C-alpha cells in the first residue's frame, strides 16, 4: 500500500495507546496490528518501519510483531 | 395464506396482572386495572360496535356507537372510555342499545356517499361493517339537506388519497398522527357541521405530513386510502415479512392479489414496530418491479465491452473459471468478497463461507466497515460483545434519553416515534450533534440540552461528561464494585479526572459551554434510567471506536446498563447490519465475533466445512482497494452494495475497481459499481428473499418470499453454485438449512431455527439453552465478558483540519424519504420529497460566499469536488456544511477522504475540510438541470 497511508494508520494506532507506559503501549500496538491487519500489511510495516516517519511506539511494536508475522 | 386481519380490541391493553373480575353479557372476564369495558369485551369475543375507537389509540369517546348498559348505573356510557370495575355486570346488546346505535349509524350514513359497490374500500370498510352490525336497514334522511358529498379530494400525496366526502370526522387519523407518529401534521379544522380533517393550511404533500401511513391505517372508511388499493382493489391474502430498509426492521403484512403486492401494512404484533411504519417501508417498495431491474445474468470480457446476456449456467462457469485462473496466476489471496447488510443472514453466511472455504482466504469484508465497525470493536472491548444492549421497547422506561450523532426521525423513524412518545410523557432529552436535528425541537418535544459540538470533538465531549461524573462523585459505586473490573475502573477514573478533560478545558475545542455540559452530565447520571442512542455521527470518525468505548464507560460508571430503560444502543443504518456482522463478515472474525486465530473455533468450522481455514486476518475493504491499485488484488465479488457510490474518496475507489481483472456484482440494478463489473448476477429484492434479518436490537425476523424470485434463483443458491463450480461443493435444500448450520456453529444462535421464528414471531440473540426465548436486555447479571471493562479514551484530534483553502467542515447524513445510496428509493415516488442532494449552509457562510438559496455551488475538498444546490439554514452552525449521499449525480463521496477510524478503518465521513463556492455560470448557463427547481425554496418542505 501507499507508504504514507501505512505510516498514518500505524501512527494513529500508536497515538491511541500512547497514554500507557511505553512497554505496555508497544505491546498493545503490536497486538492490535496482529489481530486486525492482514499479514501482507504487517510485512510491509516491518519492511518499512526503520525508513523513517513512524512513531517510535510503532518501531518498538514492530519488534514484537516480527515473531507473529509470516515471512 | 389468506388475508391476516387483526382483531381490534378498541382500546390499548393495560399493563399489569388481570386482577379486576367482571361479567359481560354473562361471560366472566378478568383484566388489568384501567382496562376499558370495550377491550375486556373483546377479550371474550364480544366486539362492541365502534367507529372512533381502535386499539392503537387512546380512547376518544366521540362516535357514540359503543354504548353499553351497566347494572345499577343510569344511562348508556361509552364502553371505550369507561374502565372496568370489580363485580361490574355489563350488557352490550339490549333493545335500547340497538335502537340508539341504529340512530347514530343512520345519521352517519345520511352524510356518506352510498357508493359501496364502486368504493375502493368495499369489503374493507368499518363504516360498512358497522352498518351491518347494528342492523341498519334504512336511512330516513334524504340528501336534499346540507351535506359533505361534494367535498374535494386531495390526491397530492404520491401514495394515498384523501377523499373528504367519505370522512366521518372520527379523528382517528389526527390522533394517529399525534399519538403514534408524533408529527401533529393533521388537525380538525372548523366546528360542528363544518368540522373537517386538515393537513394544516396546505395539501398533504405540502404539509408537515411525513407520509408514515399511520393515518391511512387508522382510517375506518375509504377517506384515506392507498392509491394502489384504489387502482388494484382490496387485497386477498397476506404474507408476513420484514422491511428491507433501516435497522429498525419493521414487520409488515405484504397484502396481495395473486402475486401482485397491493400494499404493505405494518404488523401490530411485530416486535420492533408494533404496527407502525415510515414512508419507506410502508410505501416505497415499488423498486422491486421497476423497469430498470436486471433479471438475467450478464458477462463481458472488459468493462469497455457491451454486456452479453447469458444463462445462469454460463454465468456461473464463466465466473468460476476466471476466479480460478486469477488465483492460479496471482495466488490464493488475490481475490475476495464484500457482503451486504441488505441481504439476509443466510445469504451473507454463504458468501463468507464461500470466501473462506472456496476462495481459501479471509478476504471478506462487509459494508459495516464503513458504518458500524467501531461499534463492534468498542462494545466488544468494554462489554464483551458487539451489539446494542436493549430492545426498542426499553425506551418506554427511560427517564433520560441521550441521542448522540444520530438523527432518528430521519434514519430510524419508527423508533423515533416511539422515543418521541416517551419524551412527550416527560422523559428528559440530551442531544449531542453539530446540527439542530429535528428531535432537538419538534411538536411537543424539546431537548433539555443540545450540546452543539464542533465536528470531530466527540471524544472530548464524552470525556468531559465522564469527568463530571467522576469528579462530582456521581458514580454508581455499588454497580462498579459488583459488575466491573476494579483496577480498570481505578485507572480510568484517575485518567478521566485530569483537568484537561474538564468541561472548562474542553470548551475551547468542542464549542460546548461548560455549564451546559456539566448540567447534561448531572442529568444523565442522576435523572433516573438513562439510555444512550447513537448513530454514525459517533462511529464515522477517526476516533469512532474510542467514542463507542467512551459511551460504554459512561453507562457503566453511572450504572445505566443491564436493566430496562438504560443501555448503549447503536442505531444501525441498514436493515441487516447487525446480522451481517454476526455472520462472520469481517476478515478477522468467524461467525459469532470469534477471531480467526482462535484454534478451537477455527477447527469447529474446519470440521463442519471440510476445508482448512486461514488463521490470519484477511483484507479489509480499504486494503482490497489499495491492493487493486497496486496490482496484488485482482478479483472482487460484491454482494448487494454500491461501493462506487457509498465508499469514501470516490476517485480512489473507482481507480481500484478499474484495476480489477474481474469484478462481480450481484445486485438488482446496474449501479455505479456495475460500471466496473465484468459479471452481473441479478439479485433478489426483499419481496423474493427467503431468510432472516437481524435488526439493531438483535431481533431475528423472518423474511418470507412474497413472490418467486424474479431472476429465477435465490441469491444463496447462486453463491452455492459459484462455490461448487470453484471446486468446493456447497448444497442446501432450503435457506432454513443454512440457519441450522449457523445455529450449530454459533453459540449465540444455538436456539434459532425457522420453526422457532415461525412459532414465536421473532427472537433476540443470544438465543440458546440458557435463553431459549431470546434475550431482550443484555448484561443483566453480568457482562458477556464477565466484568465490565473501563477503557481509557484519550482525545486525539483528527488530522483532517480546516485551513485557508478549505475553511469549512462538511458532515454527511441521511434524509427520511431516501435510503443509503438511493438505489431503491430513487426508483420510487419518494423522489417527490427529495429529488436531489442539497448542501445545507449557514446564512453567514452563504452570505460571505455570495451563495443564494437554491443556487448551484461547487463543493471542494482535497479529494475532489462536486456540484449541488444550496439550502441556506441555521440548522447547521457557522463553519459547518451538511449534505446527503443519496444521489449518484451529486457524488458526495467524491469529496470525502481516506482518513478513517484508528482501530477499524471506518471512514471519517463526518469530518471533511471543504470550501464552498457559488458557481459562476458562463454564457447564461443556469447550471446543471434541476429536477424540481421550486422544491428547494420552501424551508425543507415535508420529508427532510
């Protein structure tokens, strides 16, 4: 998908969990994405997450998400 | 089935136990206190003659036909207005009464045209019946005297005629408009002999009448008569079925002659509507036989080719071959489907089954993605399941009613009438909406508080309400302690107590005066039973899911959940939104809202369906569009939805559809989406379907076929044949077998069957061993998830902001006479009220832009622009404009954007930054042609 949309959607999720302590929030972001995003989108997120634009919480969440995402 | 006729008991039933015993014509009867003698008599089979009485209306006592004698009392009181008393002995038939009644009837008939044989109501006329019942044999008064026989007819309404010459001035129509509909459009003008029914100072079409049909239903003569009855004659048989429009899900008697529908009559025993209707369900069913309906399958290689009419066999094999070919070349995940809330549970179930079992992926989504998906998310997080908590009747016991982001008088009119009735009885009303909707101020209804918030600030408002509840200690601590997760409550209470969520702090953002907000919060928390009703003004935001959770928090904190009169209630837009979601239409959930990653649930379906199922979520609708544009998603099956018109950012949707290698549309008409289709599979209208709809109160109603499918097949049969052609055999002998499969795999439906629905009329899920008759009120002793969960709801403003280029906020909504994208209602006489979408604009904003009333304007956003005519009104606040999306020629979604709810991707239809420009015409052009140029001049006449 368009990278800007991917960034916007992931960052939106992060913003809605940011009020929690960082580790908890990162886990919640990862869990939300795992539950609702199809593998293709998750893979795109993992492939792009270190290329800038993403909320730091999304970057943290991506590490947790990597294990649950098919290659 | 023969014609189903209701036994009219004359006056409404009274609640309570049958404690009052009396004798009527020697028969003993016990009834609740307050019951009329007429009603009690009816219960033992004695129908006292009557004209002004009907059991849907309060007793009136004007016709003097229902007189009775009571032992020990003088005179002949009216049985409709006389309540029963213990030990009473009543006679309904005596020589004295017979003489009196004959005298009354003689006077009525002396001023009534004696044209029974040619009258449209011949055989369906209470006046005719009563003349027979009282034994009237002659009328001694001639027609030489003054009479009303030449009174004029009003045929302005497209659906019914008013023939004043046949009126007996019983006031049933006037009372129905007041008591049932709550519009107060009719009155009795004049006095004495000059008394006449009048729709204000206008004809019916130009009046406040909303064409609900309650007056027609109430009329005992042919004075108010459906034009179809006048044309076709009185109906001969009935089929009980369910309306296919909004989420109220009204029950109707389809009344026919042969296979031709004569009229749709609201069913008194219908659990959702109890005998009431709106202009759509009652009258706007003609689209089913509209000449533009397509009844044969069609295919074409490319969307630039002409359609080629084919037989069903060829259509199915052609479609299956192309789908298989695409999967072979692009992978299993390259195809998917979209289910429709206009289709039955059974039709939706087989589509998601086809996608999961035959397509081999979870790429199934539903139109609820663009309306109530945040409801599913939010209520599941807090209460444990995705559904409204109450039945509609519950509002009769509400003391405080909160309407948020909903416009029930337009979008859920039959429920709105019930709500307005409760408001007229004294319940308090809080409306939270940027627009001054009709419920804010209408006859005998006025909101105690209208919190006119800025679009996009819902969560700030609900947080401020909760802030007041917590900081002013209005919390129901006992409820919270017993019913909710204590740690979650403590965390939430600390969160919401922060100063940033105080009404004073949020006022600058929301525009809601702090004092009003505090007062509204206090009223909600302390005013007795408080119920929340919400619509798409809650869900279609970037924080739609957060807002739903905020509402759930508020109800739990104040203990307003788990009993009658309270609750959190989504008003669903389409008739089967609840059902289509229940049936596993979302890409992450199997039927019954169970995640695809749940091994036990997945294994149950794998065993039942005989295919391995994917444990990963599939593509949502926006993902499908993105994938199509990028070339990874190649084929889409669309069941009964017009995504090219209804989904946001039309340019993007059309680009996606144009990229598809195969687009399959199953619908009644060649809609906007069909322009991009390669296969058109004709669908069935609700008059042909055989299945069930589930309404907004979780009520499962039967949809019975009134006529054979005009296309030759039920839609579920087509889906089964397609799945079978793809190599996955799907066979059912009848739609009841599909429901049996749903029941066997879905715990909340475990006790549901067509046989039970036929026996009980309807049931509300959960319907299972624990609740064999269904569950009208949810979460009574415990929440579905066990303890209620408070969720923190930070307010995060939308990224969609106004700026110098786009300084106004556009919000969209619906209108009473039209439905969704208008595919059905635009093909009915309902266009008389709403021939085009209009842009509501505040006088100040109009003046600044030189916009004239009815003038053409350009509406532009960063996504696109469209043109429509303006209606200047202070119904919208300054800075906000509003329109509907019923007409493809307007294309309101050309301007809506890709922004969406953070949790579900439900589009943010309710907030789009726009600019409005008065259209400058070159060379004297008057702009695009107007459909009815003079209609816009009045201040939104009739059906808004």
